[in-house]
């Protein structure tokens, strides 16, 4: 992913609300499954890491992206943005 594409996705993600929250139990198989299912309907997800989670948000982002085969767009503070293009019908068209 180029920096231009990443910047474009960051702009799209700025208006999104987090649809998942990672708490003190960190990344569970259930949350991973729920995020994978969310990628069936969306290509861009924002996830909030709660204050009671002791794990580093960057490590959490890498772990989730590895398990869901998605890409980390950005990690700012306790917010994570992930992108996974729809293989059959992509809704987000990235700039070249």
C-alpha cells in the first residue's frame, strides 16, 4: 500500500466510529471472528482499545491484521484502522 493510498484511507476512516472495543481480555478468538465477519460487510474498520487493556495497540493491530488477512492503515493512540478489500465487489477504489 502506497502512502497516497494510506492517506486516502485515513481520510475515509476519520468519519467512522469504532465498531469494536478491545478490553482487558485483549484479543480473543471471539473478537477475531467478529472482526472477520464485519469485513464481509465493510472494507474499512475502526477499533477502539479501552484503557483497561494492558497490551500495546500496535501489537494488537498487527495481531488482528495477521489473523484476518487485513492491512493496518493506522494506529493513533488507542484507535486502530484496518482495511481489507472485498475480492468480488470492492466498494473503496484506492488511488494509484
